[in-house]
C-alpha cells in the first residue's frame, strides 16, 4: 500500500492480498510465483515494459480505492486486543 499510495507500481508475490488489489488495475504492477527467483526476475523485466507514467497513474488510482484508515483498522484492532501481550507475540 505504501508504494501505490506514493504512485509507484509494484512487483508482488501471487498472494491473495496482492491478487485482489492488482486485478482491479493490472497496470499498477506485476505478480510472480512465491519462492521462485526465476519468476521474480521475469516479473521485474515485465514490470519495466510498461511506461512509468502508466504505472504511476494506475498505482494512484488503485491507492484511492483503499483508504489508509480502513487498511490499518485490522492491525490497530489487533494491537488493542488481548492478542498481543507485552513482550510476547501470539
């Protein structure tokens, strides 16, 4: 989220969170298979085939769909809950 909020495209693992985001605006970035360095290298190469202006515009449009206050809400809830004990992560 930080990258797209700053208008930067991303190279991301094919994890559900990133798949959900990038399907909305594929020009905002590229995905690669996790734990596959060859796929990562190809994704980086592919990333640079799209002009910077196109990636930046797509990233900003994508970021506008995800307000920060909603994105951090689950994290804030976690830290405010009893799930986190001083000195212990559970």
